[in-house]
């Protein structure tokens, strides 16, 4: 007998009669598994596909695949459904509103659960995802992989969301960590992440902070330890409770009280041979000293005036950076941006050497308000020094008009003088020259005013030979015209 037809709705509740059963079920041949009317206990045999309730369950006999919600499964087991419920909402998962696969172990003891197990090679080479009961209202998720024939847990995500890896974590891209990384064997040792900061905790105590590129070491008597070439441990940086930083045995720094310093010593904080950089809480760096004597609790002998930085090679002041932005060489109180003093006979004050000989080379360039006013250079064509005090290119000039004024009368009024300078020792007799006040009206470009003495702000006249050249050229032109006129008379 074979079951060939079941009429849907052919039998109403509580109205079963022989006639109605005969009308609802058509049976031909012999078929096992049907023990009574309305009860199907087994299906055997058959080679065609099974489609139950329009693909609620579909068995593809030719592909040996099963579809739940799919009439064309492409995999051994394929589940398909259309559900717009948000699966990332915990409440939708807990009350089964969201669709999916549910594996339930009705046991209540700790350690029970369910799993998805994967295997290849006839059951070997296994992996598994395991749900584990941890308490009355908590559970964990565990991931297992097999290596060398041994199946072992590789990742545990516990009921609080903490993930524990059994081995190294390799990240191919960015890794986002919401709060901290905790040592698996010591929960009091961890890295804590904040906004623009990273903090290290040991024993539950914050010991190091990294904030905006700065490193802060907390507490007293902390030390950073390095290793020497032989592999033995050695202190490289030490910070004690007195705010003294010691780097190896060569550099110490103290930042406390009114006179702070950085010192380079051989083994201790005291003794001769102590090289220091001094500073105070109000004046920043005050001096650099080559040699001296420091005694704990006492002022150092090389502390200098506030805010000046001074170098003392050989114990003698040689270079001073003053607080007003001036540099003095052999000058403790420089009076200009660069103030050099030299007492040794034959010692050059400034030595300039340019090793490139393929082009003209500028040695000094003079600018005023951003524009070049002159320069001193070596010309490559004739190996001569050129003193160019003004720009003469027509492209840099404007408002032209002829200079017809005669300058010869101004030269006729010159009063040559013999004189001595007030500060000179009159070696070699009196000097020959002119008095600026006598000539400045006729030759204004040749005489200029400026400060001449270090401790005197009075402005004095100086002679500018380059300013006199234009008058001399004009005078020669006028004399040449006179000579030509006389020759033609």
C-alpha cells in the first residue's frame, strides 16, 4: 500500500467517520510506517525531491542538499528567511523575535551547553564554537581549533565580555580597544586607554602616563632599567624623591628650590669636575659652566645674571647669549647683535672661506626692510672682491631726471685738515682728512649719523666713501668738458 493523497481539511475536528476517512485519504499498494489513520511515523524509499509546505523544508535528492526556507539550496544545508528584526538588539535575541538557529541544552548545571562542530578528513582536523553554561543567568562563548592532532581552546569570551586569547594576537589593520588591556595572570597589571592618553598600571597603581606625547612617571624612587652589552641589568635613568634625574653615571639633573641645574659627573652629585647648566624657577637657564665645585645644599659658584647663558671653556667666559638677544664672543655684556673682542696679536676676528669656485660667491649680503641694498662678493671671472653698495640696474629705478647741477664749486670749498682722534695715541703723527660738519650740506650721501661709542647713545657723523663716488664721477665729467672746451678754443 502507498500513501498517494491527503486532502487538506478533509477531516474536521471530532467528526471522523469511515466515509470521511475514505474520502480524505487515498491509499494504494503496501506502505510501511502508517500505523493508523492520520499518523505518519516514517517515510522510506523514493528518488524524487521532497517539498514540504512550499519550501518550508526542501530536500534536493539529486544534489544531496537540504533547504529550510529555500527551494534551491546550493549548499549541503541552507537556511533562508526574510526578517527585518534588528538582530543586534539583545531583547530581540532573548525573546526570539529575531530569526535564526537556536540550539538549546535543557540541562541547568555549570559546564553544559551546545556547540557547532566542524571537521574534515573523515572526522579529524576539528574546530568548534561552544556555548558554555557558567551560572544560573550567565554563559560564555569558546572557540576551539586543532593543531598537531590536539584540539584546544584558543579564545574565550566570558559573560562580562572579556576576551582571553590563548596565544599571540596578530592584527592586519587597525585594532580598536574600548578601555584597557589586562594581563591574563594579574588583573592589577593593565594598560588603560583614555582620550589622547595611555596609562600603565602595576599592582593596581598608575605608574606611567603617556599624554599628548609627554611621558609622566608617577611616584618617588622610580627607575628605568636598560641592559649593557654583556646582558646584565644596569640602571640607565633614575629619578629619586628629591627630583634629581640621573642618567647612568654621566648626567644628573635637579629641579628643586631656587637654583636648579643639570650636571655631568663621574659618579656622584658632589666634587670637582662638575659640569653644570644652571637654571632657576624664574630665570630659566642662567649659565653654562665647564668646571666648578658643587656641594649639596649650597649655591654653585658659576651662577650668573638672570636669563643670560654663558659658556666657560677652561674656566674663562668665552661666549655669552644675553637676555636681550645679543651674542658676545669674549664679551660678557655684548653691545650689539654680534659683539666680538680679541686681544691676541695676529688673530683674525672673522674668517670666511667658500670652497666653491665655479661661480661668483656672496660673502655678505645687506638688506633693509627685506630689500637688498648691497653685498660683498668674490667674482669668479677675475678673482676680485666686489663691494656693491647700491643696486644700479635700471629695472630697479624710477622717476628719472637729469642732474645738471655743477658740483665743482662744492669741491672748491673743501677744507683739508690735519688732526688727531680723541681716543688715539697719536702714533705716526696727525691724520689727514675733512670735518663732516663742513661738508655734509654739499655731500649728504657721503656723511651719515649713527652711534659710535659703546656706552654713549649720542649719534656722530661718519664718512661713507661710496656715497662720495657719484660726486667724484660728476666732477670728472665737468672737468672733462672744460678740458675739451679749452682744447677747442
